[in-house]
C-alpha cells in the first residue's frame, strides 16, 4: 500500500516545470501540481481503503466459510452463532448453529438435577456452576472473558459435547455476581444473544429446609464423614433427610419475603433478555415443561433423562460398596420385550393420565390395572432388535462393573413364579425368613400378543432371532 502511494506521488510530482517561465506560469504550475497532489492523494486514500475492505472480505471468506443454517426465522438471527473454538475444530458440525444460554437460579432449587436433564441431550453442554470460583467473578472483565470462553465452546469439562453442541451454557446462582454486575451482564446477553433460563422453586419453605440441612451437613458430614450436596442413591438421601432443621419462626416471614424480593429483582433486571421462567415443581410434575425448554433453546426435541449416576460413577460406587460392605441386588427382567411394553405404556400414561387425570406408574387395585392395560403401544419394528441388544448390553455392563461387590442376580419372572427366590433374597441379606407380600397389582396380564398394537410386525421381526423367546 505504501509503495503504491509513493509510486503515484512520484508520478504526480514528476511533472517538470519548464525553465525560464514567467512567475505567473510558475504559480499556475505550482498550484496545478498541488491540486494534482491532493487529487492523487485522495485517489490513493480511496484505493487504500478499497484494498483494506477487499482484504477483510477475503479474510472472512477464507477463515470462516460462510455457514447457511436452514430453518432459522428472522427474529432468531441475533441468537444464532457459529463459534470457532481455539482448542479444537468443530469438524462436520462447524456449520451447525449454536445457541447460548445461562440458567439463573438459587442454591437448592433443583438446578443440579435440571442440568443433568439438559446434559442428557446429545446436543446440549451445560457446564455447571462456573462462577462458584471467586476469581472468575471478581470484576466484569473476568466475567466477560469467562463467558466468552464458554460461548466459544472452549470451556472443556465432562459436560461438553464440543463440536456438535447446539446449545451451550452454564448455571449461575444469583449470589455469584449476577446481581452485582447486572447492567453489564444484561448488556452482554443482549449484545451476544444469550438466552436466560430462570429456574426457581415455588415452595420457598422447602427450599429453606434444603438450604439449612445442606448447611448443617457441611459441618456434620453425615455420610461417613463426607459432605454431599447431591446424592445419587436412596440410602444416602434417606440418611441426609433424617436431619430436621429448626426454623427461627421470628425470622421466617422476613426471610421468605427477602427471597421473593430477590427473585423479583432478578426477573426485573433481566426482563429485556430473551428468557423463560421455570419452576422446579412444574418440571418434576409435568414433563411437557421439558419440551418447552427445548423449544425455547431451539434444539431438537428429545426425551430428557436425569442420569442415574450408577453407570457414570461406577468406579467410585463400587469402591464405596466394597469399602462400606454394601450388598448389591441386581433385579432385571428376562423378557425385555415385556419391559419395553411397560416402559412405552408408562410414558404414554404420563401425558394421557388415564386414571381420572392422574398419572400412576404403579397401581394397587385390579380396576386401575385394567384401565392402564387397555392401552396397546405400537413398537417400531425397525429399531426393535437394536433396542433389545442395547438393553442387554447395558445389563451385561452393570454386572461386569459390580461383579467385585457381594451380589445376587434376580429376575422378575423368577420372583413371580417361584416363591423360593424370595427366601434366597432374605438368605442373601441375612435377615430372618418371612413370607413377603406386595400390595402392588400387576398391570399387564393378558398374553403378550394382546398388548402390542402392531403385534404381527413384532412377531415377524423377532421370529427366528435370539429374542424369539420374548414372544411367549
Ligand atoms: C479482574 O480480576 C482478575 C482476577 O481476579 C484480575 O487478574 C484482574 O487484574 C482484574 N481486572 C481489573 C480491571 O480489575
Ligand atoms: C447433534 O449431535 C449429533 C451427534 O453428535 C449431530 O450429528 C447432530 O448434527 C447434532 N445436531 C445439531 C442440531 O447440532
Ligand atoms: C467410613 O466408615 C468406615 C466404617 O466406619 C471407616 O472404616 C472408613 O474409614 C470411613 N471412611 C471415611 C472416608 O471416613
Ligand atoms: C430468632 O432470631 C431472632 C433475631 O435474630 C433472635 O433474637 C431470636 O433469639 C431467634 N430465636 C431463636 C429461637 O433462635
Ligand atoms: C404442563 O405444561 C404444559 C406446557 O407448559 C401446559 O400447557 C400444561 O397445562 C401443563 N399441564 C399441567 C397438568 O399442568
Ligand atoms: C374418577 O372420579 C370419579 C368422580 O370424580 C369417580 O366416581 C370414579 O370412581 C373415578 N374413577 C377412577 C378410575 O378412579
Ligand atoms: C422407526 O424408527 C426409524 C428410525 O428412527 C424411523 O426412520 C422410522 O420412521 C420409524 N418407523 C415408524 C413406523 O415410526
Ligand atoms: C425355585 O427357586 C429355587 C431357589 O432358587 C430353585 O432351587 C428351584 O429349582 C426353583 N424352582 C423352579 C420350579 O424353578
Ligand atoms: C407369530 O408368527 C408366526 C408365523 O411367523 C405364527 O405362526 C404365529 O401364530 C404368530 N403368533 C401369534 C401369537 O400371532
């Protein structure tokens, strides 16, 4: 560029003034050459800027091949991103659009559980409570650089789906700098198109109990000397639930009001961002709410499941079982096709609520059982064998993981048909033998051919395979 400019100027000032010219002519030539210089200089400037623009254009073309996401509505454009992580390449997903989100919540409001649900979606990376680390929230510049890193898909942890993420975010507690820096954060959210997901608990008294119990356990460490905020086994949950906090009733109403005010303030601060307000209780009771969340994030709809944790954390759990002497009772069903029917019927009833508008997974009367059994699911026969194989593999894996623990393997069918099996269980647990009874009523009693809508399909698919026995 500088060379071009010098060259053109040399041209311009290269005009030689004739010798012996009168003073007027000399002045004219001088003025002319000045004008010429100014003109050429302005041309040069234009060329420089054109050159610069062209250069920038080329840069965009080369480094970020333009991504054309289809099915994006006009209003969504500011919320659709194509991050280019510094630490890896998004490969075949480079042109998959990504949405940014932040879950704004309070401690003990079910946000941990909600996050495991979100992360069970193959295209969602919710990176946890990243601002629990003080340095990251000590001033707005560390906050924004942390946010930049997360939204550029450069925040790597076990939740990251990396290249194929369609939504990336984290959870942010209101007492972790959100309220202190709300102006700048709202500005950032609006500028970068970040969705806000508010997650609160409707029953603030229950939340208070949870907070107090958790605070107590931090010192008391009820679980064998370790403090746990979240547990993945009913036994641990039961131990933690044994503690009953005393609530100072003088402060109770002021405290509840204070919490309510904090929530109202957060909603007010962030109202200009694109947001959704969720309540823990609704998520627990109404699975449709999870569809709303996915719709809000514009990600493909999936059936989200909170990971049980047994398979994910098997090493630690087996270590714990062996250290503390926990017996493992495996209980599976031999006929995985019948299990599939039961799963499908139960999923159906969650929405259909056949029993007078309430969903029940288990029933205690033959009438109720009969109503639930009336529904006959359709089974996708293309996926049938892959699904059965997948279930078998999962069982085999669990048996393998836990084989070093003291264990017994039971099958539902054997327990139903052979009462002696219940004696075996009591013997295994070293408890006095009793005649065990259950008040639960079996839902599906009819022959299996009556329980499936597309029985012929299923019958033909499994005939002659290793799963033929399931048709009995
Ligand atoms: C912001 O906080 C970080 C980490 O605590 C610190 O390194 C940095 O100097 C701070 N910046 C400003 C502008 O205060
Ligand atoms: C979701 O992830 C899968 C598997 O990684 C990928 O094939 C798919 O394109 C992703 N979907 C979106 C919408 O990003
Ligand atoms: C857990 O309890 C067992 C038995 O009381 C003890 O041997 C073990 O050291 C404890 N573990 C921890 C981490 O405190
Ligand atoms: C409840 O809190 C108030 C105000 O802090 C205090 O004066 C009172 O002693 C407390 N009551 C109990 C039972 O701890
Ligand atoms: C469940 O949630 C959906 C969507 O948010 C709502 O339309 C429906 O009324 C809810 N159902 C119940 C029983 O609350
Ligand atoms: C449904 O509710 C009605 C009255 O509300 C009651 O008469 C009936 O027995 C209930 N049916 C079942 C299956 O619970
Ligand atoms: C069965 O599942 C496959 C794969 O997801 C799908 O392509 C097909 O349409 C499904 N068939 C039916 C009848 O739903
Ligand atoms: C019932 O279970 C016992 C103990 O597991 C076993 O020995 C017996 O053979 C079983 N009986 C039948 C009929 O399967
Ligand atoms: C299943 O299909 C076979 C033929 O493939 C047929 O003989 C049998 O009757 C069918 N079973 C039922 C219960 O329909």
